[in-house]
C-alpha cells in the first residue's frame, strides 16, 4: 500500500460523486482552453494578416473606427470614401509606393466572398504575387478577374470559367499561387471595373502604402496628411489597436471561463467537505494506526489535487478538440472570419496545454486546502468516537 | 530492560461541556508489567475507554503523565504520538474499525505504510499475519464480505503489523457472537503466549478471570 493508491481508492469509491465533481472541473478547464485557444488563434491570425498586408502605412478616410480598421485586415466590405485624386496625390510623394483598395462583396453559391478592386500592375509589384494557372490581368477595362487559390479550390474554378458578379459576367483569367494570407480567399478585378460595377464613382476604400525608408515613417505620415485630407495609421498602430480589441474580447471570454472554473472549485470543496464528514471515523482509524496530521492533510489534499490533474488532462484534450471542431463554425462570424485553418497552431501550443493542466491542479489544490486542514485538525479520539 | 512497560501517574481527564466540568478520570496510578495480560474492567461510562485512549496516546490527559518504557508520552507532540502508535502500539476496537473500501490484505498493509515499511515487505507480512489469524483464504475479501469474528481477526492482524510490544484492546469481543468470541479470544491468548503485553478493556468475565492483572475502574478511580 502507498499513499497514491490509497488516494485513488478513496476518491473512486463514490463513483457518481467522483464523476460529477470531475465533470465540473473538466468543463471549466475545457471552456478555458477552448476560449484561450480560439483567442490565441485570433491573435496569431491578426499578426499574420498584418504582416501579409505588406504595408507600412494605411491611408483611410477620416473618422474610421476600430471595426473598420479590423476590416482592413479581414477583407470585409468597407465604405468607399477616398476619391482617386487623393490616391494620385499620395502616389506622387517621393519615397513611397501607394496601392488603393476598393473592398466590396459578392456571393458565389450563396457564400459571401470579398471582391477587391485593384490597380493590377502596382498590386502585383507590391505583393509579389505569382500566377498558378492562367494569366494575370492585362487591362484596366477588361471584364476579367483573378482569384485566390482558396476560392479556386472551394468553388472549383479554372481559367476561362465564367463568374457572375452583381449580374454581370466576368471570366476567370488566372488563379494566384497560394499566399497563406486573406488574398487566397478573395476575387480581384481591375479597379475601374470594380468602381463601375459597384457604382462608387472614382472612390476607393483605403490605400496601402509602403515606404522606402522605414526610419522616416513619421515624416511620411505628416507628408501624406499635408498633401491630402485623410487619416494615416502605421501598420504597428493598426496592429496594436486591432490586437487591443481582440485582447479585450479574449479577456472577457476568459473571465467567463474563470467563473466556470470558480464554480468547479466550489464543487471540489463541497465534495471534499462531504467526504471528510462521512469519513470522520476513518480519519480516526488512520490516526490510531499511526498516520500523522500532516499525512492526513496530504491524503486529502492529494485527493483534491487528483481531481485537478485528471480534470485538467480531460479538460485540455476536450477543449482542444472542441476548439478545432468549433473554429470553422465560428468563422462564419465576420469578426472571426479569418480563424479558419488557423486554430491548429494554437492547438499545439505546449505552453497552453501544460499551463492549463497546472492551473487545474493549482485550483484543485487551493480548493482542497481548507477541507484537508479540517481533516487534519480532528483528534483521533473525536474522529474514532464519531458514530 | 525496564519490567514496567506502562505506568500512569495521577492521571486526570476532564471534559468541559458548556459550564459543567465532567471528570472522566480522577487520578489513576497504574503499573503494567511487560508481557503481562491485563484487564481493565468496570461499569460503562466510568472511564475505562478514556484510560485506554490515554495509555495509547490517542488523547492527552488534563493532568498527570503516562510513561511507556519510562518515556513520558504526555510531553510528545502529535507527530511523536503518531509515531509511537505506528511502531509500538497495536489497537483493536469493539467495532473493528477496518477501512471498508480496502481488502483485508490492504487493511493490514496500510498500518505498515505509516511505519514506512517497503511495499514488498508489507505484502509478505500482511499475508503472513492473515494466515496467523486463520484467514489465509480471505486476502482479497472486503470487510463487508466477512463475519464479525473474521473482521476482528483482521483488526488483530493489523494491530500486529508493525510488531508492537503492546496491544490495546477495547471490548474486542463486545460485538461478536459466542463462536466468533471463542475464535478471537484464542487468538488473543496465543499472542500473549508469544510475549506480547496485552491490555484489554472488557466486560467479559471470562477474559477477566484469565487475566494476570485486573484493574477495576469506578467513577474515574481505581477501585481497590
């Protein structure tokens, strides 16, 4: 006989109570892991998209809020508010490259897909795109589109296929090589064609700017603002403001999970207090045959900790499975639209796995402290005389 | 070696129940020789079990001292008392007090676990002791599957697990039918023959007749 064996025998003797208490901590940890994993995936993806954007500065209409800034990264439809004249003025500033975006939406087989109007030559140079199949755009007026690899795969598109966008036919001219960014899930068409199709005059949604000398970014911001009546945000500021929103959402979700874990902790305390009350006599027997107070304390603390370790393992596994299963469904939401396919990296985060199990163990140990102390304070005679 | 294994000196135990002070023991002086078979008898509620608890270090006296082999155990810490109980005293109770979720073998092993006996030795010795009390076919039986007499024999095997010099028994046959009582008593007498010091709290006149020392407790005092 050894202490761990005794602990397992004790804890599993009331199977129903064991299972329900274990479920409490398991569900708490599973929800914690799910939310942390999804939040981590979201943050990684925001960072990835910000770097894939390839811009040092984003020029937006004045008065855009954070949601619209997020949409720059997610590829959501944006209001068109910058006249093309402003694009020209900004492009004329020496030492920077400016590419305008007109981001709109269409639907293919009832699935929303971003349609982005671009200056095709400038964009190709800006992004370093390569063509997988077919050809690249060759005129601002042609009624053709190029599509990202993800869209081509999802809707089984090939060069020369026809796509109907807003009731007009466009032929698929080429398919982009996979970039790993949101460019894979968008349709690109010449800017003027997009402006005509969506009836937005000569306006664009935002302008991505790459500067030649990163150390002079602040100077360029001033120059752009002097030249044009627009707002300028650096990629770092954009990332920071988007991450702060994502962070707030993550923290809120984690707080909800923390409440679940707190409830589970009280479940453990309740179970342990009941066990001590039922096993008073047994505590006396153990003391009579030589168990020290600290051994009794240790036995009950381990029983409580066992819930944490086991609940932690099952909860982490359940949370990871649930987060990877649920990610595609949550990705229907536009805020988390870019989660798809990004959850795996977070799921394999060893720090999250070990951290959550340790957290679970810690919570259950803390929950067990008071009951274990109560058990160890019983004197042998009062415990053994208990009927 | 000291021939007196247990000595009590003016042992007083009081309990406070609200404003009332109850005297359980009113100054007990007692000497138990090593290897003897002693009985503590007396009416119910007169302090027999309290005396046994104090001798076994399960409780502390309000005044006075208990000496085991010359060592004043009333000065020992809780941890020191636990060690004393683990290594030098074996208890047998009226209601067996076995751990219900463990098998008979595991019950005996648990006592050895607290004296830090290696697991392999625990297993061997538990089997040996259960065979000694005639339960070699009940190693894996849980207490609920056994008769009262069998349970008490397991309790005796557990009390012997750490090879203590002294066995303290509180009404060991008090909850048994006559057949089981005979079984258990024969085990107890055997143990005495093997040299163990046995102190029994009992109402059983047969045990008292066979005892070498009989100490009658009445109103918390030794009744001469």
